[in-house]
C-alpha cells in the first residue's frame, strides 16, 4: 500500500502569501493529477497559534530569517504565517482537498515548531502520522509540496528513518532555498535513503 503525502500546499506558501515559496502555486494541478495513483492521500497543514515561537515578531529585536537558539536546537525565525483559521492557513483554492483521507495539522504547540509530518522540531514529540500509516498497512510514501528544503525534507528524512520507503517527487515540490538550504536538504535526504524522481 502506498500513500501520497502532500506537504503544506497553503496560501501563505504560495505567491502573495506571508512566506511565499517561489513557484509554490505551480505544483497544484500536478499534485491533483497524481492523487488517483495512490491507496491513500494525506495532506499536512501548517497550523500555528498567533504569537508562535517560530515567528520573528514574537522575539523582541529579531527579524524574519534570523536563526535563534531554542531548547531543542537552532530555529529559523519566520514571518508570521499559517495562523490558525486565517486565509493564509487555508489550502490553495485549487488543491483537491476532497480527495484527502487524512488532513494532519502540525505546528500548533506555541513553544515548538514542527516541520516534519512525523515529529515536532524536538525530534521526539510524535504527530501520530506513523501510527496512522502503520495501522493502514502503508509502507511506501511519495512526498510532494512545500517547501522542499524544510517541511518536505524533515518529513522525508523522518519517514525514511522510521522505515518507510520514501520517494520525493521533485517537480511537484518548490524550495525556499535559504543560504544553501536546498543543497543541504538534498544531501541529507539522500543520506537517509530517500529516492528522488
Ligand atoms: C514551512 C517554514 C515554516 C514549510 C513551514 O512548510 O516548509 N517552512 N513553516
Ligand atoms: Zn510554519
């Protein structure tokens, strides 16, 4: 059994959004077309409370894209984005959300960010997705979405480490590419045994 994992295809990550990923909207139709090939479709939704600890605005004197030290390690500070219930947190209007078996929200704990669909950025607190996939007998995952170098990367590496067979379909992903983060991410995914197509 195989699942398509669609990462964070939300308005704030598309052109015009608060944390726009270049070309973020270009992947939507291709993702819709791919859904039919899978036994299960899972969407993730970045879902932060206002004043989230990953927002630069929460930290006096800090600017977006600064890196700060959190109890769980270094954390990039982002512009306010994907605030629970806001238009920016909604899925791209053309994404076929009706096709999803599961919509998994992440990043809702104020004190810890969550790039990965499997664990929060402390690398310990599970989201529950592993159990969901296991109990459905799903062993192979294809990942698409935003952003290649952050949430897709962390999700793919965690999934591979958990023992899933993981493929990242690169033409249906787009990257933020902050200070070489895309090259670092690709090296890390390759190292973890993630395949690209
Ligand atoms: C993401 C930064 C902050 C992502 C989410 O979806 O890649 N990046 N929150
Ligand atoms: Zn976020």
